[in-house]
């Protein structure tokens, strides 16, 4: 096999503290070397392209020693876009620019960096994963979000299976009247195809009849198998009983003698015409007496229908299950009775009837009090803010004052949250309309002898107690995840957040993705949202799914691999994997197994399509049975190479994302720290294990620090948590061995670039035992920020010399 080729770059003479002659001679011992003063010049890039193409044909590794990985990727983007490979050894931001004028020391470190890059590469050249994805999408939830996303995906050319647990599409938007901030109805979708205008009402939008859109009503997802890009989804569908020949004449309803579980409706009822289904039967209360069958003039009622099971093969799954009002137990402390004390949802249903009364000059109640945050923002009930309640109260208050100007409407609140474009206008309009705002919330609602509600509330603004005796109390209750979400997330293997909603991958950058590859979310399934946000997310997720399904496959990300001869089926890796990419299966009889594993023992299997190659599984496997792209051999080799020839080095492991950005930008600033600090880049901080830290100590490291993404912002979700556990294990091992040393974990992002050099200098000084003025040290800590100097408690005692 041909020797690697190293391209040395002098960066136009800006790396004067490196002896390139010496560096060239050292690299020439194990590789062919070509040296240039400016590889990123036009001529240099042309020459590099020729070398890259030749090396690709010969299977020769090409290592560029110069600027940082990020800087080089931008400068050589045109070359790398051709699929040509170029490995980077950072001797500029990671060496020359952050050190002083000691040419001998800086050159020695540059030699170690180049040696490490050549001898211990990240991954084999063939470690690339490609995926083929099916062109079908299963959308779970037929509300506005799910239906809009389904329609847009169908129009993009994908086949869509829309699964809705209720008989009608439209979700809660079809039953809440007007919505804010547009003050029009909620059940409309954006216009599609040749339809004109900006929107079409749900029942007039022909897009839901798209030939590539199949709708499963009264359906739920029973099971999901397969992997991202090729899911097998089992759908269970209950019969609707009323067929599509129904003309909605209403002849069936008068003869029905059974009340539905839906308030005020018979067992056969209509709710909202969504373009296809007109009526349905409440299967929970219907006695199947058959009276409606005899009354139907078009024979549209068929009780012979039975449940059916459908299996769909899909490339992606979208969760759009929405949210629903909090259950009664969350606000029962306010003595809710459904008559004198009701919820905003119930008031919505009453307003249609009240509108008719207003036309007749009647006023149903003279005084009405709304209580905000009823059971919400309360650790005993719902700790979260549902974001919609304040605006719903304002919407209803304004409408009540418009219908009944003489009605007294009071809103009891602690904070009115109108955070949205145009939302504050609703608050101002309510005040102009005469709505009273009382700052304070009652601990309970009592009743007088006549059964009238009595509210005692502390008026915070006036600093006095107020007693209100309204005719009606309306509770602004919070929102909770929709029924069935718990079972659905368990079926899909998707995580939920602390409030029970779907936990999205990244709230800032990837707000429509979940922890499961190929499983997306939009709308209020991920938390309560206004309809304008829901519509925006529906379009966004349709675009994301389209990109996912039409992409050629993920490149450069090979899965970790399990060594069956070492795996004992302990399930540690499956538990630690943040993307549910690892499962335990029955061990094949022909597979090698450790002596301690029985014939019926389990074996960990990694799904290459779900694995994102973070390395957490490889770092946490107690049997060292998982091989990662960045292998343990490569990591141990890098540690040995980087620490070679330096007295009491400080080793720093850092993730290439947030911490890498901070360190790289600090290098751009020439933010100096000692040459004895040796940095090792990882795909994620979760790749580091206690073994790597202990090995660094064995090789003479004076201290080890880990630098990862900003706290709670690991791009692989739990890499920092895993690293902290490994750091604790390493500290115990070192303490038991009598060789404790300073260990620290830092959370960094690009915004911390100004403090990186100072942070490293401080850690190095403490690690090597330099005497420091405590007042100066405290001042430096304050400049950095105490919260960013987090460290694992040291077991070494005062003799350790660290700051913990």
C-alpha cells in the first residue's frame, strides 16, 4: 500500500514559530511530503485537485497540515464537493497561532499533530452509509396541522396515509369558533394548486381529495416495525357505520333514542363536514337497535361493517396529534361544576346560543368572571404555561362585550401573556371595550346559600381584598397532550418532554424532528401553539419530510458495530443510545459468544439507518464490545502520540461542534495557552470513556478536561451527560490507584470564544501546580463565569493542586 501524502502549508508565512524544514523531515519518515507557502491560492488549489484525484485512484490517503478543519473545509469546498477526500491536521489555530515564540516547543507540537493525523485516522475510507427510502408518509393526526402537511406532501408527489382517531378531520380547530390574531374561523387551509386567494375553508378545499392522499378515520397506529426510510406501520380502523352515500338529510337523528358521549348529541350525529364524512355513529353508546337504518332514505347506514387492520410501508412518520384541554382534576380545587363554574372550551360552545339570545335582546348573565391559569403554572397540577389561555380569554371577553355591552366581564390574572405579532392589540381592545382586569387569582371558588359563585381574591395592584359575586365563572385551563400520545410515543420509540408532549430534537434548529430518525412532529403535539404557528410548522415539516425522502442517503456516517464475540447482552448501550438505534435480539446459534453468555442470551444490534455515530454506545459499553468509526485503538494512539515528548501535558478532549467552534474561534483570535496543552477532537463528547481519561493519566498527563456543547444543547442529546458519568468513573479509578489529578468538564459554544484561552491557562496552571494569587484567580474566574467552570468534585484532596 502506498505511503500517505502530507501537504504542508506555511499559510503565507504566518506560521513563523514553526520550523517547517524540521516538520517536513519528521513527516517524511512515514509519508511523502509536498510543501507549499499557500495551498489555498488558485494555483495551489489546482495542484491540490490533481493530487486528490490521483490519490483517489491509487487509494492513497491525503493529509493537509495547515489551517483548522472548518477553515479548510470552506477554502477547499469546491474540491470537497466532488467527493474527494482530504484529512486535516490543524497546525495553525490549534498550534502556531495559540502559542508563543518558542520555535522548538511549537514545532514539536506540530510534529505530534501531523503524526497523530497520519497514524490514527478517524474512519476507514469505506465507512459510508447509504439509505433507500420509501416514498410513502404516514401522518398521525387529522387536525389542521396533520391535514395541511398531508396535503402538501401529496402535492409534492408523495403518497400519504392520514390516520385520524376521530370520525372527522379538522381537530379542535373545527370546534373553537374564531381564532386569534386574524379573528376568523380556524378550519381553513392555505390555498393549493390552482385555487385562488390565500385560503380555503376545510369543507371547500378540494385538496383533501388528492389521489395520493388516503384517509383512515377512527384509526390508530397499532405497531411500528422496520427502520428509518422503511417503516412497517400497522393501522387499526373502526367502522364509521354511516357510508359516503349519506346526504345529511337528518332523518336518522330524530328516531335515535340514545344520547351520545358527546354533550347534546344523539348516538348518530354530525359534527363538522370536512369534505367527505357527514355523519357517524358513537360506537361506545349506540345500542345497534336499527331504528336509524329504517329511517335512512338512501340506505347509507351499514351495521355489518367490522374493524379492519391495514399495513403500510412508509419512509417517514409524522406525529400531528395536537393537544386537548386539561382534565378536571387539574382545576377541581376551584370547585368546577360545569354549570356556574365552567371552562373556556365550554364557553366557546355556549357562545353560538348566546349570539342568538343577543339578537333577541336577552342577556344570559349579568356578571362573568374569568380566572386565568386555572391549574396551570402550578407544580401541583400543570407546571407549564399553555400559551393560548390568555388570548382565548381576551377573544371571548371582547366578543361578550360586543354581544352584551351591559355585561360586566372581569378577568382575574397574575400575568397576561400576549407575546405575538398583533396580540397586544387584543389586550388593548378588551380594555377599550370595558373589560375589567383584576391582578390576582383566587385560591378557590365558593358558593353562597343561593348557589351563586363567590370569589375572594387579593387585588395585587390595589393591595386589598376583593369579593366578586358573578353569575358565571369561566376557568382558563391549560392544555395537555392529546389522548393516546403516550401509547403512540412508546410504539414509535420517541421521547417525551417534562410536560408530556413530544420531545423535539432541537427547539431552535430542528423543531420538527424527534429523537427517532425519520419520525417528525408538528403542531401542538410538541406543545400548545396558536394556529398561525401550526400552519407554519405544517408547511415546514412537509418540506423537511420531502427532503428526507428524496435525499440520496446519509453520507460519511457509518454506524458503530457490535462485536458479537464480546457482547454479553447487558443492554447498557440500548439504554444509553439517545436515538433508539440499538435493540437486543435473540443471539443466532452460529454467532460467537463470550463464555459467560448462555445459548439463549441476547445480542445488541445497531440499526445503521438510525445510528448517528455519536459514539456514546462505544464509550459506555462495559465489555468494550462496540467499535466506532473513531476506534479505541485510534483514540489511544492519538493520546500516546500527542503526549509523547512533553513533560506533564494537559489533555483536552472536545466535541467538534460547539466546543470546537469556541476553540477554533479562540485560535483565530490568537488566544494563547501553553504548548503542553494537547487537544483531541471527538465527533461528540459522549465518545470519551473513562478508559481514555485513565490512559492519559497513565501516560503522564497533569490534568484532563472535557469540553462539550452548551449545557443541555448537545447535538447528540446526551453526550455531555455520558461524558460526565465517564469522568466520575475515571476519577474514582484514579483516586483508588493513588494517582488523582484535576478533571473538569466545560460547556462551551461560539459565544465563549473570548474566554477559552483564559480558561485553558487557568486549568493548566492548577494542573501543573503553579502558584497563583487567590484574589487574581477569583477575578479570572469571575471574568470567565463561574457557571462555565464546572468540574467533577475531586477525590484528591488538598494535595491534588486543582481548584475543586
